[in-house]
């Protein structure tokens, strides 16, 4: 009897000791029999929060905001919000809160203190130049003058070419209003290039008068020269050609901007820092979208054309943006980098 009880006890102990191992084998068998779980889907390229784009209050910035918003929706499926913006306020908000996420036309040198504070705090940084070119001011001539005088490509050649443009008479140079800084620079540049007596300098009272004088001269096919800046619809509407202003010389440019510049030396107008600004989190959290904006520089001539189209009767910013996305995939496909969805 004692022997049978002992044998039963030993069997019970063996079963208890073996139970964890048997349970483990069962679990392993079940795991092997279960179907493999599906891989987690990749995160959306735009992240999980809406992407906000600042629409600044001037036409070129408005167009860029709406164009980028449409492309991001079409190519990446982003949830995009376009919000009103102001140069200083937008730079300050991006530098402190990271919102909005994008400012497509940030004139950084005009809000240098705010911009520098935001970049030093590593809250925002440039993705790319907004425009391919970096010089936005210069001298221009109508296309009919350029066609008649193919040798005239640079401001440095005006001293030789001007006597042939208007039968020896002075050529009108339409500058900017006299209280603008460009008026002083243009006066000194005329001296620096040896053009005194060869041009009739006209300084209109207002921007409206400036545009009117240019349009009237073109309607008469008058050989004129004028100062202007980009991006601007006027340059596209009348097919103007820029003159090569030469290299930029910082010291020469400083003298050209002074009333008392005893010996002016030619220099191009200074370049400006105009960038697509992104909040820092766009680079770290949604790098594919950051990559898009790093490829999104636009030629000034293209923006001039868009601004000219915006001046057409009944045109709207939204309508011109729709047209650009529909018709100019040859441009924006390079920004996307892969076939659009």
C-alpha cells in the first residue's frame, strides 16, 4: 500500500514539473500555426496633422501659396490649410510656435531680426530660394530695342549704343519716384556708366505714373530705358528685356546709395534673400514634403507671366493657381520628383 502511494506521488510531481514545458510547446505550436501579421503601413508623407501654408498679402505670394497647396493635395494627398499671413508676423510665429509650416515667399532680409532669431532657435530654416534668380532690381529695355540692337546686352555697353538709339537725341530713362532709394541709385549709376547727357532722366511722382509712362512709350515704339523690379506683371505684359548690370560690388553699391558719391563706380543692384521658409519640424517629421519644397524654386519670368495672367479681366488667384497646376506640370513635376498620383 505504501509503495503504491509513493509511486502515485512521484507521478504527480513529474506531471507538475513537466506542465510548464508542455504549455510552452503548445504556445510555440500555436504561434507557428497563426498567420503572419501584416506589416505596418508607412506613415503618410504629410504626417497626421494638417499642413498650414501662409498666404502673404501680395499677389506673387498669394499665387505661390495656392499653387503649392494644390500640388501637395494632388501629388501627396496632404491635408492642407491656407491661412492669411504677414511677413513679420508669419516669421515670428514660425520662429516661436512652428506654425504655419510653410511660407513660400519669405523676404528674410526685410525681417532680418525676427528671421535670425527663429533660425538660431532652430525653429525654422530655408528650404530653397523662392526664385531661381536672386537679383530683383535692374534696368530694362523693350524687346523691339533689343531686336534692333542685338549687341546691346549690358548696361556697360550703353555709352556706345545710346547715340544710335534715338537718332543722336537723348534717350528717355524712366526711373522711379524721387523719394524712393532707387531714384538716387539710378542717378549715380548714370554718372558711373558715363551716360550723362545721353539720357533724359524722368522721375515720375508715383508708381502709377511710372507704369503709365512706360506703357505710353511702348505704344509709340519709343526707344526707352527704365528701372523696374521683379516679380512684376509689367515686365511680362510688355515683353521687356533686362540689361546685364554687371557684378555686384558692395563698396560701389554703398556709394551709389549716397547723395554725396564723388566718384561713382558701376555695380549691380544688391541681391535679396527670398526663400521658401519651413518650420523645422517639417524637415524632421515629414522629410518627403521638405524635399518637395527644396526643389520648388521658380524662374522670375514664370511668375511674371502668372502675374500678367492675374491682371486679365475676371482672373482670380485661385483660378490662376488651378490653371498653373493643370497646364504647367512640366515645371512642378520636377518639384514633386516622382509621378503625381
